[in-house]
C-alpha cells in the first residue's frame, strides 16, 4: 500500500520536468541592451581610415575673384571697389600735412590742433600712436602685391614723429620683421628704412597667419608698449574646414593674452566664404574695422 503513492509522486515529478525542458527548448534568450552596449566593438572601414589620414592640413587659396555677397543678418563689413581705393585722393592726415607746410607756421596753435591727424590704410583710419602693419605676402597675393606695397609705403611715409610702428610680412612659410620685430619711432631715417624694407618684399609660398599674428601681438616698443592698432592684410588663410574653428579660437586667445587693448583692422582682398567670416570676427572681437577690397581692379 505504501509503494503506490511513491510511484505516482515520481511519475508526476518526471512529467513536470519534461514539460519545463520542452518549454526551454523553444525559448530564445537575448542579451540585455545595457550589456550589449558595454561589449560593442566599433568597426571602421579601412578605406575611410585611409582617406582621413591622407586629408591635407591646408588647402590652396582660390585665385583672386569676386566673392559672394554677405547674406542678411551677418556682421557688416565695408566693401570698397579696388579701382576706387587704389586711386583714392589724399587722406585727411595728408591734407593736414599739406596745410601745415603751406601755412609755414602762420596758423594759430588752436587751429593747428583742430586739423585732422592720424594713420590711414585702405580706408581704415586711426589716431592711435602705436601701429603694426601685418601684411600677407604669400603667392596668392602676387596679382595685387605691388599695389599693396605702394599703399603701405604711402601710409608709412605719412606717419608723424610721435608714432611708433613696425612692419611684418608673412608668406613663403616664414615671417619677416622690420627692425627685428620692435615698434620703432617714426623718424625720417626709420621711415626711409621701412620703405626700402617694403620694396624688397616679394610674394611667394603659403600663408602662415598664426605665427605672424603671434609676433604682431607680442611686439613691443623700447619702453614696453604694445601696439594700439594692428592692420591685418590678407586674401585668405588656406585652412581646411576642420581647422577654421581652431584658428579663430587661437587668434582670439592671442589677442586676449598679449594685446587686449589693441584694435585689429582687418583688410581682405577678395576673401572667400569662411575667410570673410573670420576677418569680420577678428575685427569685431577687438572693436576694429573690417574692409573688403572688392571688384574693379
């Protein structure tokens, strides 16, 4: 009598285990999403990696041509036809010098003080006394470099005795500095030497704007004074899309660190696309002017 209940208990247990095993056979277990994310291995195409590693750091600047007009809502820049700017009449400070010379000391001091004075280059005018000319002389500037040198020479010749100035050419993968990179007093002798330095300038090679800009903001006079105004002349920066944001950040950091009070007057010759945006940004962040020399040359 006691063996029959035990037999049925074992039979029931075996039946239950068989049903559970059958159910497990048809069930598909999946890995949790959290664990899957931890163990995932990214896969990159070999051709894609090869393409990225071969991407050049810089791209050649385009030939001089008419730029696209700025769209609505963007920062305004003064656009001047090249044939107008290169044939402009004497600026105000030159008119002042002519008046002084013609008056031969006849003007009263109060009238003499009221006459306009200052420095001008391509329509950018300043009365500040410490001036640095930062000029692109890369190969892409060749079509207009002779005319640029003429305007630069004219500006230097009209500096006044209490001006301090320097000139930096950048191109051909190097930076050339007048008077070993110092702000010097605008004596007749210094201006004569500067004009000879400008005349020797040649356009060649690629643009190295970062290195040149770093020299411009670090330049000092003998007394330790920094530039009040930097005239920054270029037709573009030869940057890839990836390097444009880094370039703008680096320029802003250099200004803030070494010459926070300096105004940067940017002068662009037919700049294209992002170059136009960057020139306006550099001028805006230093409260300077931005001038684009456009068509009509």
